[in-house]
C-alpha cells in the first residue's frame, strides 16, 4: 500500500527529496555501498528502492529502528518493516521508497541490484 507523500513536515514535497534525506540519514549512520534504484517504470509499488549495507546485525538493527523513528517523527510516515528480529536483511516500506539494509554477506547472496538494474 502506497503512503501519501503530500504531508511531509520538513517541507519535502516529493519522493526524490525524501530519497535524498533517507540516503543522507544512512550515510550519517555509517552504512556503506548505498545504491538508489529508480522504480518508476519497473514497479507500481514504489518510486525508488534504496539498498545499503551495515557491518553487523547490531548496526543493521539499530539503524533500521532509528530510520523508522526518523520517518515517523519528521514526516508522519508509519513504515512497515520486515526482518528486524534477525537483522540480517531489514526491509522498510515507507510507501514511495523501499529501503533495504543488509549485512554484506546477505546482500552478496541475494544480489538485488542485479535484479532491479537490468
């Protein structure tokens, strides 16, 4: 289910601006190998996908929880989340943007970039 993008509190009015804020947030949390993929012509579920890596399950879990809180407080976005219990791969569905936070070995195994960058 797509969440509306018109009620942003920080003055961000579109999904591209929200994407840049999410990428900046992930960089500030010291995640690495951050990739954004435009899904406009590939999926009706979201406009963008972000794929990033954290060095440990603790970093993946902590960053995911902080990002969920950031989206809720700053934009009023209540995101759906999967994988937080194990924190090998956390998927956050914020409506227009899907955020994947992986441990490196799990990211290498699934290779989402190859599937979506075709």
